[in-house]
């Protein structure tokens, strides 16, 4: 159902790789809600070509950008304003990648060059996005910027290795830039801490199926889907949440407030 929540708003959506991507679902919902936006992803991800299908469906243009490159981001923000014919109202940062996780490295055996890459791609890129947006004065007042996080920023999930630190940094960047952009232009900055979700990035984490099921059994509402995450993200881009900023917002079916659930007790007692 559409509520026209984003009518007249212009945005940039990072991170739609394929139909399973959270950013893909956000793009579809943003279109339904009346937004105009550009899609962007790393040049390498573009080569897979799936994003073209989404662009067609959403009547959106694609601007390639490696989110770790300030130069690419400068080009992205200036071209996006040209294409959309004005300043930006919302930005979704839906980017995560750890070479250590990809190569199956354990927490005690991390490659430090890759660790830095994890931090650059998954966390510092968020700082760079806001740095470029601020320098170009590319955002409208009362704009909204959202990045996606995971509860491993606060709790220990051993297979999430260096991404745990990346998410902790990401959430801290949201608070610190949220202060700056709030004061200067009333722009809000938040992270959404999402349930485990079956996407390329999600299922790449070791033991994913087990902690997906565990989280589902721990959460009174069950795991939040990518579609539900998109719905929530749309509310944060809308004018209905204008005083929510510098928050890490749990979107996890109740998982983060649980100690143990009856389902888990039953499972262990068997
Ligand atoms: N899937 C989950 O279980 C889960 C849970 C909580 C949070 N998240 C977060 O949600 C976000 C989106 O992930 P997803 O689950 O939709 O998976 P996904 O694999 O579909 O999306 C990750 C995206 O990051 C992009 N990316 C990687 N390196 C990049 C770079 N250098 N520049 C620009 N883009 C780059 C990829 O191309 C891809 O589009 C990530 O931040 C992820 O950590 C995912």
C-alpha cells in the first residue's frame, strides 16, 4: 500500500546488488511512495548487471561509485543533483563487506590489511558520504540519512569477526555526524539495526543459518524481513520522523530485549 510518504523527495540509494538486497527493497518502496532517486553501487557490483533491472522498474538512473573513494562520491553527489534537478532529501547507506569474512578468517587470525578494508568499506564510507554531502551542501533542510547496522556492534557474535568493529564505528559516525548536520541543516542521521536477513552479505557470514534460526526463535515477533526493513526505512525518510536523530534503532522483532525465550528453552531441553 502506498501513502505518498515520499512525494516530491529526491534521494540516493547505495547498495542494491540483487533482488535479495535490503537496498533493493527500499528502492521499490521509495518508488511506491513517490520518491525520485538515483541508484549507486561499486563498479564491480555493477558488472553483475542486475541493478539495471531495478533501475528500469524504478525509472532511476545509475551512477557507479566506490563508496571508499571521495572522488567517486563527489561525482555521485554532483551528478545526482543534476539528474534529479535539485538537492537531496534522503540517502540510504546499505553497504557492508569484510574480506576477512569472505576468506573465512577467524577473529584470532585476521589479516590487518583486510581489517582496514572492512572498516573503510563498511564504516568510513559512511563518514565520506556525509563529508561530501556537507561540502557540496547537497542536502535539503530536514533531510534524512540512514545506514544499516547489526547488533554485533554491541554484543558478541563470533563469526561476525571484524564486521562487529565496523558496525560499532558506523553507529558512532551516525551520532557524531548527526550532531553536525542537525545543527547546520536540521538533517537527521540514524542507523537501523536489522535482524539477520538472507542476502548476499548476510549469508556470507559463517554459521548464518544457525544464528538466523536462533534470532528467529528468540524474537517474539520473529526476524524482521528485508521488506519490513524497507518499510521502516521509508518512515525515517518521511516527514513523520523529523525529530529522530543520532539513534541506533532496533528493527529486530524484539531480539535485543530478550534474555532467553521459551522456544530456545524447549530446543535445549530436548
Ligand atoms: N543481511 C543481514 O543479515 C544484515 C543484517 C543487519 C545489517 N545488514 C547490513 O545491511 C546492509 C546491506 O546488506 P545486504 O544484507 O542487503 O547485502 P547485499 O550484499 O545485498 O548488500 C551489500 C552491498 O554493499 C555493496 N558494496 C560493497 N563494497 C562496496 C563499495 N566499496 N562501494 C559501494 N558499495 C559497496 C555491495 O555491492 C552490495 O550491494 C549492510 O550494511 C549489511 O551489513 C545486513
